[in-house]
C-alpha cells in the first residue's frame, strides 16, 4: 500500500480488454484522448484536468498490484518539471479491485496528509472503468498503467504493465524534450521531500 501511495504522491510533480481485439486497436502513441468524468476522493464527479493544455503524466493504478512500477516511479521522482506546462495525477482503478471503494478513498486521503510533497497531489478515482472504455486502454486489471500525453492531447506513451528501464528512459527523455525547463533534483532536494 505504501508503494501505491508513493505513486499517488509522485503525481504532485508531474494521473487492453481481455477479448479477441488486436492490441493495435487499443490506446497507443499518436492517438488522442479527451477529458472524461471520473470521481474525486469524496466520490464527487470530477473531469480529468489539463488535457489539451499541458504535458501530462497520468498514473492509472490498480490497488491490487502497488509495486509493479517502482523503478519507473523512483526515476521520475528525481525530476522537477515546470508546473505551468506540466501536470501529473493519478486515477485509481477502483473497478477492478475487490477492496471497498470508500475505504480506499479514505486511506488515500489520510495518508496524503503525511508529507507536504504529497499534500497537494491530485488523485482521482474510477469506480466504473471509464478510463478503460473512453480512452480504449484495454484491460488494466492488476497493473499500474502509465499514460504520457502532450499539450495537444496526443498520446506519447501508454503501457498497462511493468515498464522497463528502457521505457523509463524513453518517457523521461520525451518529457524533457517537451519541457526543456525540467531539471534533475539534487540529493538535498530529494531528502527534503522524504517523509
């Protein structure tokens, strides 16, 4: 659960159906996404922000598999991106978890209060699988999916599953290319952000 929360907290700095459909029909680089309505942590309607306005890093984690992309999370936490051009947030996949949605929302709200770095992280929830249907991601069950979108709403990267070191490097390089003001945090800055 702590790793899942780390993913949520990262959002402050930067949020494949099991059928016979070919994978190339699912969300991929070059596709466009649009704002959709999901829920906030109090289960109120909330429209996904900044699509078509900023470069986005969106996490779509299933609470059942919180450690799947630890390497990716740690590497992206090492970077500071300009918040006027960049937005990151998480949308928790509540549809595919057996845990009660209200309890997950409550735990996230409480644990966010443990650090100033994470206090303002935007974390949304998806109890009905809207992300999977509206953005055509396919089956995201038991995965921490990562979606990177440019400021026009075009997908740069999407993966539902374990992200490799090469893919991590690709994502960071793509973010840096689109956000030249980005810089790597110093060791001192990273220590200030620890719990």
